[in-house]
C-alpha cells in the first residue's frame, strides 16, 4: 500500500512476476491522497503472480471501462475490493475460480447480481457498507455452490423477499440483511429453503404480524 508513485504502479506491479504468495494487498492508505485511479490494464502485471487472496484497497475513480479488473485475478480463491470508487462489476472471465468475494465501501447503487452470477464457483459473497446501495432489482441465478451472502450495513429497500432474488441457488445457508432500510417479506422462501441463518437486525420489516411470513 502506498509503495509506488501513482504513475508507476502498473509498471511496478509487473516486477512481481513469478511471485508466489498467500495474500497480496495493492492500493494506498486511506489517509493518503488518492491520486491513483483504476485504469485499463493496471493489474496486468499480476497475471504471472500465484496467490490465494488478493486485496485491492483505497483507489480513486474507475474508468467507465473497467473490464480488466478481474483479467489477471480470476483464478484467485479470495478477492476483497475495499473502499474503491467502483460503481459496477467488471467483466468476469470464463472459468473464474473465485470462491470468496467481498465488496466493502464501493459505489454500487443496485446489487450487481447478474454479473456476480458469472462467478460460478462462488461460495461466500459479502457486499457491505455501501452507502449508495439502495436497490435490489437484479437476481442471483445459477450459483449452485453459494452458501453465504452478507448484504449488511447498506441502505437497501426492496420488496418480495426472499425467494425471487435467488434462482437456482439451492445451497444458500446464511443470509444477512441486517442494518438496511426497508424490506417487505412475502413468506416465499421456496428458492432458499435450506437457509439456516437469516439476519434482519436493525432493518425495518413489512409483513411480519399481518400474516405468518416465517411459516416455512
């Protein structure tokens, strides 16, 4: 973090070719000026790095075309994107091996479920502390390995919770929707019938009390 001049980060990362490491953290410290924006090809030097976990933290704005974000880290088991000016998920490489993905303090305004559904090996997904994240209109689909979704500490407001949002996600066991705004429950949990943990702490709910939404 903050190891490179902003104009030299792309070139400097190419010097890591051949590295084998459990975790690689790239970015700046939060109290530094964020002169480094994400530009196309910024992480190209990481294609020759073997790592288990990749953390990208505290970068500024992303160009409209961010489709190279996952190009060289698509085979990393765990990816954490923290405090970034990221407003949408980039193109997901075919055959991605990502099992855990965290997006914390990013710039989403809608849960990017369609793009995230291309991470077919995904087991754990955390999207937290996104102040601009208010809607959940897209659907997760075909994530047969997904077990944990944490959407806590956003500002989500949506209805028809919780089955329509998760299609063909039969192994979802942990769903955290705490510390959000307003959620309307329908009592339909058919698509998430294997849930073991459901958290709505500090979220205003509509539905409970008027009819048995938790009957199933």
